[in-house]
C-alpha cells in the first residue's frame, strides 16, 4: 500500500481514520460470520477513493458472532488513537422488525438490543486458502479467492452501495470505549454513540456488500468498540464537547491527511456548534492554554464556556459569525495577537513573524524616537519589546511630560506625581494594537457580530482590552 502524500521534496505518509478502521473490522467480521472462513487481511475503499488494506487482529469466532480488530494507523500525523485497536463484533438479528432503515443507509437507533440468536455453524478455516477482500457485482454471487496472495479468475468488481438486499437490515451500535453524546449540536443526536454519520455509512456499505455476496437474509448487528478508548478520550476534546466515556469514530474522507489542519478546524467548529446549540450568544475564544489560564485567574470565567482556537483565529471568528453568535471575545497572549494586528489571520510561525514590526509601528505613531523603534525591531520576544516601552515611559517620555506640566503649572518638577505618566506610551501602543486586531477581523465577518479583544503578557499581566459589547462574565 503506497500511502504517501505531498510533493517530491516533502513526501509524508497519510493515515486512516477511526471510521475506516471500524468499517474494515466490520467488513472482516461480517465476512467471517457469513463465510465460515477466517480472514487475516481486508480491503475497503475509503470515501476519498483510496483503498485501505489492513491486517485483521484478535479474531474471536463462535456460532452466532465474530469479533476482530484493526490497528489504527495515523501516518505522519499521529494522534491519541494511533496504534489503538478498533474492534467490530458482528452477530445475527433474526427479529428484523427490530432493525429499521433510514434513507437506505440501514443506520438505526442505539436502543436496548436483542440478544443475538444462534447462527449457522461455522466451518474451520482451511490452511493456505485465505479468502480475499469480498468484491461484488450486483448480478453475481461469485466470491473471489486468493491462495497465498494470488487472486484466481473468479475475482469480480464492486458496484453499488448501501442496503441493496431489501431482505436484510444492519444495526450499528457502540460498545466499550466508544463515547456517547450528551450535548446537542454534534454530528449525532444526544444519547447516540459518537459514531459519526460517514463512518456509519461506510460500515453499512461494507457489511451490506458482504451480505449481498452470501445472499444473506438475516439481520446483522454491528458493535464497534475500543477498549482503550475511555482512558484515551480524557486527553481529547471529547469531554469539552459533551462526549463521555470514550472516543469518537470519525472521518469524512476516511483518510488522515499528514499534518492536516482540517481535524483541528473541524474540532473548533464542533465546539462552537455545541455552545450555539445550548443557546449561548457570546463566545469567549483563546488561542491557547495561556489564554485559558488568564481567563480563569483574572475573570473567574467558566472554562467550559470558552473555546481554544490554536493559530486559527481567522477561521474561528468566521465560523462564529456564520453560526450567528452575537458577541466574540478574543483573549490572548500578545505574542499571538500582535501577529493578528499585522494581518496574519493564521498566527503559525510558518506564515511569518511581524510582531516587532507592528509594535515598532505603533510606538512610532505614538511619538517614540527612532532609536527606540529600532531597538524594538531587534527584540526576539514581545516581553523584551514591552520592557523597552516601559523603560521609555519611565526614563524619557515621563520626564518630558513632567517638565511640560511643571512649566505650565509653575510647580517644581519634584512636586509632580510621576505615576501620572507611567506606562502612557505602553498603554497607547497596546490599545492601538487591540483596535488594529478588531479592524483586521472586522474585514472578514459581518457587522452583526460584536468583537472584543483582551491582550496580556505572562510577565506584565493585562496590557489592553477593548470591547464592542459586554465585558467578560459567566452570564
């Protein structure tokens, strides 16, 4: 399997989603249940059209059911599920009235399930005669075989999808380590197992095609599980999304793109959708954990109401606007947000670094001398630039204003409270940066959603805040 992506100078391996793993395991289990032959490898076609061939592990067979697993492979974009075993158990359901079909997908409810009834006795697998991936011609009932990896002349092609055999029904449910949805706004409704609709369609397609090959007339129950899922899910976004007790079975293309940003963006949109579905009109967003810590410490804000957007600030504000939020409050470290003021809607370092340029520009506009602006341009951190602004406030700018006020009032310089002008240049620069951020974001969204920005430093604390709407609170 040549699972490579990228150009000739940057070839990366793509992986396969949990949805592809679940579909492959389901197909293999269905095949073994209906054929009576053990199957050590299986191939499915992903929605993206890329074949997925994988080894079948931990096979358990009895008269009424078959269980097996596929190891998740994430390619060069590993995640928490990389290497995890995704299981499928396929068993018979003889009471077809318990299985309903919706829109020809054979996807049904996850209500309490009937016990699987005894199936036909399974014959022993014959050595050296492993059957290949089942392929179907709707008008044919031949089964392709491979002996020692060589296909014989009976191999045929797949045509058609879905529940083509009107006599069978397929019921999909979750098991150990698969999360359940507890909040509205996600792909699946509240109470369902978090097996998204595309993986459900993939499972249905693969299992129904196997049933077609063997002219199966009995209903089939497919249970997806991931024994390591409950523990792994604690390190994912699932708890924040209201998915409890396990991982989600995900994927729209069946493929995990190397270094893909899509998964992060999908997660951000899903989290925004959950908040919107709960009736929230104001959304508080931060690029990272520093921002979330600041929100909690300085505003005592409920972090369950906040969304972390990583570098994707532009995409997040657009998504929030599209979903109809009334107010968007962005809270972030100056190191991220100052890039946004310079027009970078994605603040990842690969897109550039305009931090010192923006700070120096605003310092120049505020009247800082050229040598101060040049010194800022040589800084390697925003905290260093802030220190220069603070020093100028204390040593130069403050002195000039004190002399001016002293001359106008007739007071001695020593009689002026030097706190009056402390940080004035810094405050002016930081406030202008916040206003620039709002101007940049405003160009990408409608006028209906109000924008607010809070900017801070881990060293110097709150730097500036500007609000078009209500300030931060838990209401």
